[in-house]
C-alpha cells in the first residue's frame, strides 16, 4: 500500500515557513519554499524575499570556498531585482573562481565612482595583473579599456627587464600613467631597475607601493632584502613559492643558502629548541662560528639536553656556565625552588672565579634575582638573599624596601627596624624610605621620631599629604601620652602644634582631645561645645561615639564621667550603611596604629551593631567589606554575626562560610577543626566553579596555613641537626637532601601515598602519632649509612598540632 501524499501547504503556511527560514538564516530552505509559493501566486514581496534568500545563500557558499556557485546565486538575486549594480563581492567571487570571460564583461561596465573606491582599485589591479598572461580576460574587455591599452607596454617592459635591457624597460614604464591599473607594478619594476646601483633609492621606491595592492607583499619582501635583513617567518617564509623564487634570485642565493633556509624553516616549525640547535650546528660554516656559538649557548636554556651536542662542536662548558643554564631552564619551566638552588651553587663558584667575574655587584645581582624567585614560595630564602645582596652592594634602595616588607610579614619587627635604620642612614632624605620609617615609628609610638621624619619630608615636599597626616597624628599621639601621664600642660603644647596642621578644623580626633583637655581643666561648657563640633566632623552616629570612646580611654580615663558631656546614641538607633563603613575604616586605622581598647570601646555598641547588620540595604559587597574589616581588627563576635547575616542573605556565597570558620578559629588556622576544614574545601570547589577568585584565594590561603601549622619544625627541636647524623658522608647527605626535596614537591595526597603507601586508611587511623612519625623518618633515612636513635628523635619531636597558631619566624 503506497503511503499517502501529505496535503499541500496552504499559502499562509508557505509564507510563514519562508519567513521563519529567512529569519533563522536557513537560506536554502527559504529558496525552496519561496519557489513553491511563487508557482502558486506571483507577489512582489515574495520575489523580494527570494532575492534576499539568494544573496544570503551566495554569501554562505562563498564562505565555504565555492566561489563559482556563489557568483551564480548572486546573478539569480540580481535577476529578481532589475537595476541592481554589480557589487564588489560578486566581482571578487568571479576573480577567485577564475571566470575570466564574465569578469572581463563586468569590468567593462563598472562606474567611475566604483573604480575610484579602494575595493574597485584592488579588483581592477588584480585583473590587470592576471590579464598579462590571460588572453580570455583581455578578449572579454572593451578594446578601449586601460588594461587592454597598457598591457602591451607592461609585457614589453617585463621582457626587457628579464633580458637586462634596462633602458628599454625604463622607457616603457615612463609611458604608464599614475592612474593606470598597472601603477603599483610600474613602481615595483622601477625599484628593481635601480636596486643594484642604488639600494636606498630602490627601497624608497618600493615603499611607495600601496600596502593593500596585489604587489604589496612582494614589494615589502624585496624592500626587506635590500635592507640586508635576514628573511624571517613573517616575511620570506610566508611568500608564495614563485615570489620567494624572485627574492632568492635577487639575493643571489645558491644551493647552500637555499638548503640552509629550508633547514632552518623546518627546525623552526618543529617542537622545542633542539632541532634549531642541530640545524645551526649543521650550517655553522655558512652562519659563522661566533654567531652560531652565541645562538646555541643562548638556546641551551630551552633545551639543556642538547649540551652534549654543543660541547662536541665548541668544547666543554665551564661549571659556571652549566649552573647558569640549569638555573635559567628551571625558571623557564617555573620550578623556582630548583632555580634558586642552582643560582646559589653559581654564586659559590663565582667566589673562586677569575678576576672580573667575582666582583661583589655581580654576586649581589644574582642574590636579588634569587630573592625575587623565592619571594612567594620560599620567603625565608628571599630574606636571606636580600640580606646578602645588601652586604655586598649596600646602595640598592628597592632591595631595602623589599627586605623590610618581608620581615614585617614574618613579624620580625626587630630585624625590620634594624634594616629600616640602615636605609634611613643611607637615604636620609628619600621620601620612599622616610614614609615607611614614619609608619614604623608611629606603630612603636615613637612620636618624636615620626615628627622629625615628617619635618624632613615636608622640607623636601611641602605639600606631601602623607607627611602632614603622620605629623598631625604624631602630635595627637604624644598628647594622649602626656594626658595619660597627667601632664596637661605638655599635652596642650602638642595639641597647639597639631592645630597649626589643621586650621580648617577637619580632624575629629583633634577636637575630641581638645574637649578632653577642657574636661580635665573642669571647663565643661567648652568641652561640650568642642565635642559637639567633633561629633559633626566625625559624621555622627556609631562611628563618632566609638572614636570618642577610644580617645577617652586612650587618655587613661573611664567612659562614665565624660559620657554625660557627649551626645549619646538612642536606644533604638540603627547604624546605616555609611555609619558601618566609617566604623570599619576606624577599626582598620586603630589596628594599624597599634591602638588598644577597641574591643572595650565596642562593647556598648555590639547589640546595636548586630541589629544593624540585619538591615535590607546591605549588599553582598557591603557584607564582604564589613567581614574583612571585623576580621582584620580581630572582632570575632561581630564577624560571626556579620558572616551569619551575609550567609542568610546570599546563601551560595563561599566567602561568608570562610568568614564564619575564620571567626570560629579566631583567625588561627592551626585551630581549624576537621568538620570546618571539610566545609572550606567544599566551598573552595564552589568558588572555583563560580569563578569567584577572591573567595577562592582567601579559602586556599587559610587551608595552606592550616597545613603548615601541622608540619613539625625540625630546626627548632634539633638546631644542631638530627642525632646520629654527625658522621653522615657527603654522598649520603646529598641523597637525603634530594629525598626531602622530592617529597616537598608532592601534593598532600601524593605525599601521604609516598610515605604510607603500604598502609590502608583504616590502618593509618589506628597508628599513634609516634608510630606515624617513625614511618616518615624510616622513609627519609632508609638505606642511608647512618645510625639513627629514633627513640631520642621522637621524644623531642613536635607532633602535629603542637605549637599551632605561631607565625613563621625567620631562621638564622
């Protein structure tokens, strides 16, 4: 039984289908549907749609390289729209399809306006060059067309140039006008005619060839060769074979040179640097011994496995050169710890190098380079190298600043201060050194030093805002100190000096202290007036009250007595967003200044602040900033509440889980519990998945600190080394160092598998910490010729969890 033929679509269905196909870009389907529609009803709008579909389909097939089909479809499009002018894309398709007869007929009908356009010029020029060897195109052009008229002259000029009849070629080219489609070819040939006798003039002529011309690439390549440049991948190797042959001929390349070029090209396209080294070594007689050696030595950094090839060609490398190559290669593969090790070996050898190579500056530069490599992964090594570099070359300001910054990160205040003093002595009037010196003095409450540094800086830069601010804060700090020591007369002197730096009365802290001095002198009216002014300057609300409380306690007074003279907060007061942000800013400022009593001053505000954190106006970014501020100031009760409210409002934000855990641990990664560690790991994955780099960085850093807190510090327990290692020979010591480096490079999972591979997770749970550490030591020292007293070692070993929360210290 034959299947039933579906009933034909109605006209409305055909119209809808055609419209949908056009809008969706299904031009082939649209053409078929519109043809069916036009068979049943001839309507102008359907013909217009079919013309549009033909044009869309033409562009579609041209994109696939089917230029002849594209040209036919364009003709169908133009047939439905009488009077459609020839388009540039249609002419381009004819040119690329090699349909010379149609192209010639089309060129003869082009308007002057189109011929003057950039596309028109390029098309006519391309056709003119093709016409030099294509009679079909010439026959299709009108007899008076410029291409037909000037073609014989160009053919004659080319023949004369090929047979070195330069005068005849020059005479032919002079008859070609500047508006000719052959004008760029004429300019190129003129340049070639003078190339031998005047390369500079030839280069200038070739530079006149239009860059978008069909002759443009050849002109640029020829100009490069005339300049004596070596052909490169962007020039010579990208030329078509015929144009490359022209360049080869002009440069006088023989078989040897062409073989060299081909060999170098193949090597450049191969993977790695070794093939290039091999190619250069094969052709070093043509390239020159010195240049080949220099290139290969530089390339060994990327292919150290080619060192034997280099040594067979040029002789043995010195130990210094070998370590330099290994160090640079390690940097290239981003193994910075290994690179640091090789550079250290290099500096040891450098001390015994011949005169001129062992100068202190060279060693100092290497130490600074190693410090830069080690700064993130091995900051202790970075500190050590910067110290050595400054001992060798004490005149490098950036090294002082980097070293001081690292020492401050390690909480080694004594060493940081020592190096800061050295920097100030060497650069006593340098703003970059004076500013950190002022901040360090302020943290130590050495207000006289702050003032001296600030005055020096203001002599150099009278409008330096940082210096003025720090000088003002130094006077205020000294005034607090005098008030606390019950010396109001000296405090008054400091406040008077501070007032000279704040004539506009913008400093709320100064106004609070002036009011406090009036309170001390029993002038309650003046005190109340000054504190009203300070309240306004501080912005009012919670931030103003907190600042007042900090100033009162900073002067050694209780809050109860002076509290009756200051504006109090309403019991139902809620801190708005700006109030909260101002409070966070103050917390950060007091934290950096080392001010005490922040928690005590906040005690009265905590219930109100907790209520304020529930307001609807706070965005996710606001909660994040508040959490960061509370965390930085160590206000863990408020941090807990803030993270809880942020987490309720934005349930899938990993940052608030991190801040809750951070508050639980009171900022100490060593106190991280397994359940919180699991939560952080899950939220780290979530942050990576969501592209939340900020949260991912915070969580990852905290987890790393937790992992570091579990690692025992063998140096602190056994500063003189492990018992039993005194007689360890050099070979065994080297093997032990390699084992420890290999284990250190592994991830935590890989490290556990390496150290406890023969134990299942269930067995490991039943091991005591002593037994587990014993396994680790056996893995490290197994097979070495050493008599270890494991019992003695384990008795003094800090087991995981011991000493958590301590910050790393610089080792001597």
